[in-house]
């Protein structure tokens, strides 16, 4: 209700393939964006909540009935810009919005995913963390705790930096040791999760890229600010704490945290070259798609059956890639496909059909 362009809309998706057909701009992506928000508590299109609320409305509400093994779970999220989101699980209020993470497992591929290959490291870090939370929902709390500590530590460093600039001395940094301890603790936990994920995900990425692009050579690795980071969490925490001590003079001078997982990257390679800057447009699309398919395959291999969303994807692919993608995902329990032209969607994925027009969704 009041999400994006919809005053209200109710859609009952079928098992298997579901195709949402409509002209560009009528709200197809808004529907799958709402599902993505339930799964990740974030939009794949914007970084703030305000655009998600329909113009003129104070808040938006997303209600999702998730069916798994014959059991239905109702999840409700209330989005009010400038305020903390509120959530209900099974009609009971949740203590925190992030408690809904894990209720809906979803992998979404959209045109914006080209930024996974061509964009900044923040895009790839978010990809890793979203997969990490889908795989093990407790990492939603780890991620939130790390971001909270990082924000507080940066605020402290920034305040001291500005005090120095106006001649107010060095500023009060007496609590920096405490924030360092917390940053090392949560950072080590997040970093250990990412390292394990990348090691497990790497063969899935190589396999998915070969299947989509009919050519191998895709490889991923984790690039950390720590030299040769250990896999043990206690050792990682010690390493991060040591790196923070070493970087402190530079951090105080610049007023920002320079050490931690928030500065790491997922390195993408094609053969011996980095994909960013060297991959063609088609190769970049295939790589982005391979990253999403790899996440989907990994979750399924570990007993999780996620919903797969392909948002306006087939218009960007040639006929060969379309057919290969359809073959790869044809056995999914539930696939949601959005398109402006139904003929772009391979026959194997033309299941339940929904016509989308301004403010209306109708199954036909």
C-alpha cells in the first residue's frame, strides 16, 4: 500500500514461472522492488527510503505471504522516511525490522547490476553482504552492528578533525580505543563471513559465466586491506586491531576510518585481466548475471530455495544468452520475470501471465 506508484495492489504469484508484462514506466519493477525490500531491507534502485513512498503518502506498507513447505508466514513492513521501519512477523510486532531477514530468500537480477562489474567497490561489497545475509540471516545483525560502530567512530574522528581545523586543539579522542575494539570485533566477524563466502561462491561464478557466455575465464577473489588475512576470527580481530593502531595517525589527520571491511573489494577477473575496464558490454552483462546466478545456485545447493527475479533482463540479452539463461533457471521453484515485450522471454519461462498498467496488476 502506497509503495512507489501503487495506492494499493494485491498479486498472488504462482509456483514456477511468472511473467509481468507492461509498457516501460507502468510499475513492473516497483512490484519486484517491494519483494526485494522485504528480503534485504533495501532497494536495488535507490539508497534512501523516501522515493519508495508514494507521493502524498506518509508511509508505505508491504505485506508478503511467504509459503515454504506448505506453511505460510505473513511478513509486514511499514516504511516511514526519516523514521525506523516497523515490522510484523506472523501478525506479531517484531522487535527490530531486521528480524524479518531470512523470511523471504530472494535473488534479483536487474539492469542496475551492471554496476557490479563497472561500478565502485561499494556495489560489490553490498552484493557479498546481501548473499551473506540470505545464506545466514544472523549476518544482518553483524552488518548493522559494524555499520553503527563505523558511523560512530567516523563521527568522533570527524569532530576531532574539525576542532583542529578551527584551532581548538586535538579534540577529545579518549573513547577511540573503545570504538577500535568494537570495530575490530564486528569487522572480524563480517570479514570472516565474506572470506568464506567468496571461497565457496567462486566455482559457482566460474560455472555460471561459462554457461551464460559460452566461454570461461571468470574468477573472483576477495581483496582485503589486510595483507594475507587469516581465516580464524580471533586472528582476524587481532589483525584488524593492529591495523587500526597503525593507521590511527593517518585517520586522525584525515578524520575518517581507513581500515576495515568497508574499504575492501570483490575482485572480478576475466582471464588475466580485471573485468572492470576490460570486459566488453556483453561480457560485463554476462558477468553480472553470472554473479546473481552463482548466488542462486549456492543457496539452492545449501538447501535454500530462493525466489529468482529477472527484472527487464531479456531485452538486454541476445537470443543465445536468452535461451541459455532460460535453460539454467527453468527448474526454479518460482521465477518472476518482468518485460515490456513478451516475445523477448523464452518460451520455457512463459508461465503465469500478469498485465501491468498504471496502478493495476491483472492476471490473464
